[in-house]
C-alpha cells in the first residue's frame, strides 16, 4: 500500500555500496525506517543531500502491516532551506537536535501535533537571521511538552536534576544551590524567550547540560549525545 506523507529526516546510515537506511519522522505514520537505493552513486545527482538531519520532505512511501523497514516510492524536498546549510551554527544545532530526537521519539504511529511542531520549528529557524543562539534550548523545552514531561517552571527542572544526582559539590557549592542559579533563565526560556537572548556562552552551555540531564530522567536509555561536543565548540563564544 502506498501512502502520501510529509516527513522529517532524522538520520541515516550507509547500506551496501550506493544505498542508505534512513529514519524519518512522518506526518501520517510516525517514526519509520526506509531503505533508499542509489543515492550515493557518484554518477548521479547527489540526492543524499535530501537525507541530511531535519530535511523536510514530501514522500510517497510503501507501508506494511508487519511493520519494519520499507521503501520510499517518491520523494522531494518540501521546504528548501535558505540559511541552515550555509551557517555552521545552525547546521550544528540541527545535527545535535536530530540526535536527541532520534533517541527520544520511538512511536510508529501518527502524532500530528508533534509533527507539526517540529516541522514549523524548522521553517521558523531557517527564516531567523539573528537572535537564534538559544533555539536548541527552546526547541528541547517545547518538545518536552509533546513528549509528556514538560516542566512547569525552572524550579521544576533544576530540583528534579539536583535531587536525582549524587549531591556532589559543583564549583564548591552543593548541587541544588548550583542548579538554582539557572532557574530564572529556564523560566525566561519557557515563558518569555525573547528576554533570554543575551545569555553568554558559558551560561548557555550550563543550561543545555542541565536540560540534557532532565531529559535523561524522563527518556529511557537516552545515552550520550555524541554531537554535543561539536555544538559546544561551534557555540563557544
């Protein structure tokens, strides 16, 4: 059976000589895995570019009652990015976010609100020309509500993270005291993100560190996010 759907590419791995196995979050079917043939041939148009993290696609796909890996019949870019591929800060954020989302979303079923949120967030991000340094933080905070563990406040985040730890000292302070320093920043990001634009790199990295720990409390086997180091270097300023 063929189904027409929009999709958001999360990642892919190489498969045989010229093909890939791509994981795509679809509007109609939730998370799906597809074999895509002949996208790595040197003699053809480099269609592999359409399977970079968070590429937005229009697709016609095969479905199977048994589930598992299927194939894509047709695909094309539904929204060509105009800034993300040319800005290393933006592309690094999307690489990081795609890895987090890949570890977080598991459902092979339709979830229109979640799909629409991610799709529109990517379009908005691409259209931003300045003031997007906190996008990854805001995205993860808002995503958590669609995943069922959205925080009510900055205190909700920091207290959960602090009491889940081993209460070691951080920078000479008890963990709970250290994390409380960032409650106000989280409140702004949650409720008034425009007031959080002036964060420096050090604060932004600490907020992301705490937010990832918060995700680890709620997402089973989230694991290490390998692209975090790349993002930290790119956003070091």
